[in-house]
C-alpha cells in the first residue's frame, strides 16, 4: 500500500540530547514537509523540501535540521538547541510544489516527549 | 500570509447536514482554498479543495463565495466518524518561489451527537 510512514509513534528523550524522527513515503512525491503541533493548536511548518538534496526553512526552523538524500526519505533532527521540543511532529508529502493544487498526505505523527 | 477565520467549535446531530464556515477576506487571486480534518493523535486528512467554483467529492462539498472572501464546507449527512477538527487553509506562493505551503489555523472542533 502506498503511503507515508513516520516512526516511532512515541519517543522519549532526555533534555540536551539530539533525536532524529523518521519519515518515509512510497508515493513518488517530490515535495515533503515537517510540521509541529502543540496541544490545542494548528500545525506550524518547520522545514520543507521540493527536491532531493534541497530543502528550505519554514516558519519555526530554529533548533531543527533536516536532510533529503533520497526522494522517499526526509528525516528531522530535533537538536538540543530547540528550547521546547516536546510536541507532536507530523510529516507530509505532495506530488508537486506548485500552488498546492494537489492533496497533501500526512503521516500518523511522532509524539516526542523530552524529560 | 493570507489568514482564515473559523468558529472555534460547532455541534451537529447525526445524519443532519453540517455547514462549516470560513472567512478569508485577504485571499489572493492565486490562493487555493483547502479543507483538512484531524482526529485526535492522528495526522490531518485531506477533505476537499477549490479555487473559484464550487466543488463536490465523495466526502463533502465546498461552496465558495463569488468574491472568494468566504467559503463553506458542507457535510451532507454527518456521522459520528465526522467528529474532528476541521481546518480551512489557503495555499499560495511562499518565499518568492513556486512552492505552495499549507498554513494551519486552530480550526473548528466539530462534535456530532448520536
């Protein structure tokens, strides 16, 4: 089945440690995105990528890093510089990066808790 | 970025129609209007999108005002599975590139009563 997979579903880390969240898609989509969601809030864009080996900062990129070495993979690293890393992280992909006249597909999310 | 305004919450009874409003008075001519919905602890799910004309699909209908400053998502017969947070989103140019991004607001919490 085609889709977008995030792993793990739940992740616990100690404060000061870097952690990498996985996002894989087998939809052959060009564009991939990372969003963050805090309780009772909407999604905020962290990073996005239009093509392999290229990515741009979104609205809240500070304290995060990404890579796009393969079309199907877009891992997100939450670094120790991120002041409030505890959140629900969502990965998405879409077929094109035009005016988003297409449907975006979201993963089921990773809930990160930093203690 | 153009913003949207939605009611915080709405309620409906099962098998009745639901009209979810969205105001977007600063919409640009190239912005598409998207609707997504999200169940607790899940990723958002695409519902429908449109530019100028009304749109129908198997999930819902989207009615767009003639001046495009507002739109309404219509669920023709609400079911308990339709209870979710519904987001009205505008997509457009970001950062001077042809990239389009989805900017999520807080959405409308829809409660469906049996």
